């Protein structure tokens, strides 16, 4: 017979009967809170002291070092790396590279726009004193493929990951998320901030409006790298090994040129701590995957390292040290977050407890913020629930704010407390003012005093963070409240940018695929309007051989292929399909699309024709 361990039985019984003193519960709570005893803990990315940049930006000393740490510098230039290899730097947050190969030139990434790419090519040819013949374009990922036409000579191949085109379309194409993704990017990168003065971006880790509005000459890759594989290819006569470098996108790859002992990577060894989480929002960038792919980089023992987000690194020892630094930063954040989870802490508590040694944090925290990364790792591993049962079914935000403000003595008392905190100043007080104004604006978004206090507090913190991402959001909050975030003299808000960039034009819809059009419609369904509604029909579009079956059921649209037209069938031109998506198609009582249109909600989009009007005004110079 199996004998039970007496000590184990006693321990379990004691737990079950609550035999341990109540003090143990208090001890456990204290352990969960951790060792932070100070009432005004703040992220080390927040600094009390400020400096002023050459453009008048009020910021931190770390922010002024970022351009050099990222290899951007303060001038547009062509940098000779070694024989036949050049780095094109200073045109934006990422650098491009040009490599002379036996069969012609290889260009790695093509810049933010057609204009940028044209400038880079002209500067390269001026530096060389001769024209270049481009044989191949290698894309590390989808972010910097907008200047392809400027580099694409006759016969040149475009190489990229098999997911690259799909990922680009999801963010910049006809997508329900494109407006939100780009508007949040505008906030993070300070796209519409002043170009000089205290609120200007202190480094090139921000963008100008051209980033959102510039002409793109992107073309999908003609040669594909298979997902998840390390492969050896010959490009323009040059041997190249290609490997997954899944950093900020799933289509990211790295290149190793064995004859030059040279690596070219994307965001694997950047001039800052890798952005596990971007405040603009993104899918989960699993640190374990970044670390796994980074081992391939380590294994090369390269003599030269070119990361598009970092300076040129040369010398085997230097390359090794930089690779280890970058990967170990990511692993530390990952491993220590899991350690905090093991202690029973939630995401916010873990963020306060994870310690990064000074030499690993210091001036490297110039882009994202460690605490944001910790919270994202927690969410990626554990999900949103931190263990506080209140969060399972909380009050609505409005009711919670109302009860809290009432308990604090009412709006006037809370407004006075916010003003007093802002007047006293300091990192803790400015953050408290933000919290109090969040409550007030939840109850009354038009509260002028609360808005003014919030803008002032957000600006003070924004000027004192080393994180470019955080600065973008803090200063965007201040500027949009005050009307200081402008384009061509007209004030903007993040919501206005979201609506503008999230509303496709008829021309864009006509150019997009039928599937992109229908997938956009799928996310317009309002289940309240669609409740108890059922509908099935087939649809064909001129110029597309496929017949689609659309079924409205249970508050969703299910789209599938059909072998033949159903009894209820509609045939459209591309122009008519675009008009249906935008809600401008003439209705009909018997038309199946008119019936479907009744359950759609387009209230998050701009009115029909508004985007075209704005774009025309920009061309004419008459406003945004």
C-alpha cells in the first residue's frame, strides 16, 4: 500500500484549514508588491533634468545621442563600409545599403518613398563618379520598400519574404486596421509636431508628414524567401545566405555575405533596446523568437555588421560584443518578466520590478521603454488578466470615474488636486495630474480646465523621457489638446488622422483586389442591425473569374468561393464594387447588396468624397 508523506499531509491540511497566521497573507501581498518601497517610483527612462537640442527641442541627454547610436547622424551621406559596400544614411530612421556584386549592384532596402530613393541613388552615383546598374533589390522586411521604382533597372530582381506583401497590405492597404495603425504611428513618431522649438522631435527617430503622404513605388517581390528556412542563394553573382530575423515583423530576414564576412540585418542589433512592444500597437514580437533567430547571427562570427537601425560595426570582437549586447537585452527582459510572473505579480507590478543593469539600459533606452516591453511579455505569456478579480467584470469606465471622483469630493476637488499637483511639479506630481485629468475627461471630454492641465502635465513628462516612442505620445497629447498639432495651418487630432487614413478612396478600392474590398466590408457589420437577419447570394466582378458566395448569418458575413452563380446573384464592375464599399452606390429595394448595406456601419469613416477633397486641396496648396 502507498504510504502518504506525513509532513506533506500536515502541510496540505494546514493550508486547507487556514492554520497559517493571517500575517502570511499580508506577507504574500507584500511579496507580490515587491521591494519598491518608495511612494513615487518612476521608470529610469524618465529624467528630472532636461537639455535643449539644436532645433530647440526640450528633451533628455540620451535623446540627443540617438542619431549617432542608430547610425543616422545629422546629415544625408554615402558612407564607404569596405570595398564595394556603401551605407546610405541620414534619410530617415533606417539606412539602406549598396553592394557591388559580379552581376551588378545589390540594394538592401529602398527607403521611405520614391523621392528618398531617388535622392539616395543620385548621391551614391555622385560619390562613385559613375552610374550604377542595379541587378537586385533585397528587402529585409516590408517597412522600407516604398522606393523600389527608383532602383529598379531593367532585368533587376526584387527579393523578399513570402509574407512581405501580405503584411504590408494589412498595415497600409485596404484594411480595417490601416487607419488606426497609421494614426497611432503618427502620434508615436511626432509626424505633425512642430519642426523646431520645445515640442520638436530631438532626433531622427520621428517622422515628417511625408512619411504618411509621400509617393510610394512599391512592387511585390518577384523572388520569394520561404518562411522559416535558412537558404543559400546567388544574387547578381554574389553568394548570400538568407535566414529568418523575425524582429519587428514576421517577414523580416537577415543576409550573410560569406565572401565579405558581412551581415545585413533588420532591428536585430539596433542602436537602442529592441522594441518588444511599440506604443503604436503591433502583433506580439515574441522575444524567444528574436533570441532564436539571433543565434544564427552569432554563429556567423562576422567581420562586418550592418543593421538598418544601427551604425556600421567592424571587427569580429566588436561585432560579437554588439550582437551579444542586443540579444542579451531582449533575453533579460523576457527572462526577468517570467521570473516576476513566478512571484505572482501582474504586468504592472512586474514592470516596476524588472531590473536592467545600468550598462544594459543607460543610453540604450532611446526608442521604446523597458516597462512597456515587460507588460507586453506578460500579456503575450499570461494574457490581459493579472489576477485582480475586479478586472473580470469591472464597472464601465464612466461609472468607475464617476464613483471615484464623487468619493474624492467631486469634480471641483479633483480639478483642484490636479492643478495643485501640476503646480508643485516633479515626475510623480505630473503623472498624478494625468491620472486625475483622465477621470475628469472620462466624465466630461470638453472640461476645458482639465484639458489645459492635462496638456501641461503631458508636455512636462514628454520632455523628460529618453524614449522616442513615449515622447511622441506625450507631446501628441499636449499638442492635440491645444490645437498645436497642425498640417498646412489646420489643427489635427489622432482621431481625425485615423478617420482620414482609414477611409479608402474610390480609386484605391478600384485598384485593390476584390478580396480586399470584401474583407473591408466584413468589418463594417453592426451586429445590432444584423440581429436575426440572414441573407445568402453570390457575387461576380467584371475582370475577376471567381464567383464569391456571401452569407450574412449570426451577425457576421462569411465569404467563400462558389462554383456557380446562385439564384440570387449580382454582377458588378470594379467601380460599382468600390461605390458599395463606400456606401455611395444607388440603393434598390430588391438588390441583395442594398439589403446587406442596411446592416453596415461606416460611422468611423469620413463622408463620401471627403478624402478626395482633402487630397485635392493638398495638391492645390489650399489646406490639408
